[in-house]
């Protein structure tokens, strides 16, 4: 499956470059586009935050090679303009600023992954076990795998959270509640 292959390619940091993000932007799968647009946005925000702390407010020219730019014509490169709007709003940007300001590296990573997890949930909030849901579980599984290596306690916590979410997708009462909640 092409979407799964493209998703997996992005888990290899060597593949995360301008060309990769351009290919993802043209994907027919909305979750894939949103997930990697989020990833690119967080990475760029981190680079900008660090550069401003090192070089001051005029850091843009010094960090240009470390950031990935959106294609010059996002309407033609992205399947939907809404993709760009859906990723980071001003509240997300403020949340990321406060996360990047943390001194404890492990705490910063935990907060970033909690942020990613919630954004992934928002990308699939109207998806009831389809390809987007599977891709979301895959992305979360990768986070769990990473945390099992960094901090087993956090890894177990995230695994339990994922299991609870999977169970929730099959909970008939919860599913009916979700449908009623969005349909009035």
C-alpha cells in the first residue's frame, strides 16, 4: 500500500527533507498530509525557537538551511488549503513556545509527544476505524516504541493510553455518543 510506505518512510529521519514533504503534500491521504505537516511545523518551530535564543530576533538568515519551507504555492501543492490551517493555530504555537522553553530535555520530549498525540487525535476525530485511524495508531505506536527506549514508565503509560483508545473505537455506547454529539 503506497500510503503506508510513504508513512513509514517518514519515520526514518534521513528521509525528512524538502522533497519528502512535497511528496506527502500531494498525497491523497489527508491524515498523512496533516501528520507530516505537523511534524515539519514542529521541527521548524524548534529550529526557530533555538535560533532566536542563540542569535536573537534576526536569526532567520542564519537558520535557513535547517528549516523546511512550505512549497511556494501551497494551494497547488497541498490537496486542501485546510491542511495548512488545521495544523498549528496561535494556541498551538503558544503551547509549543512554552514546551520549548522547558529546561528539562526529557520533560520537553514528553510534552512534545503529548502535544503530537492530541493533534493526531484531532486529525482523526471524525474517522471511525478507517485508514486514517490505522495510520494514527501507527504513528502513536512509533512514539511508544521510542519511549520504551527512553523511559519505560512513559512507554507503558502511552501503551495503556493507546489500548484504551483502541478499545474506545469498539465501544458501541461511546460510538453512539460521538455520533449524537456531532449531529445534535
